[in-house]
C-alpha cells in the first residue's frame, strides 16, 4: 500500500516527531511504500492571502 504521511511541527525533537518516526518505521517494516511531506521543511504557509482566494 502507498502511504502519504503529512507532518507539521516546528520542533524536530518533539513528541510529534517521535510519533512520525515510529509510524514511518512500522509502516515501512510492514512493506508499505511510505512518503513523508514535512510542511515546515518545505516552508508551507497555511495562510491564504486575499489575492489567492480570487
């Protein structure tokens, strides 16, 4: 199965990061094709401007 794991947390040493790593490991070990998207690492801005809304 292909799995897309979306992660968003500013602290790479957080509990959320530990959960991410565990999920990645368990899914990979089970034979799944896992891809990670780290929203902070790619500079994702969740705020839509007025111009983008049009």
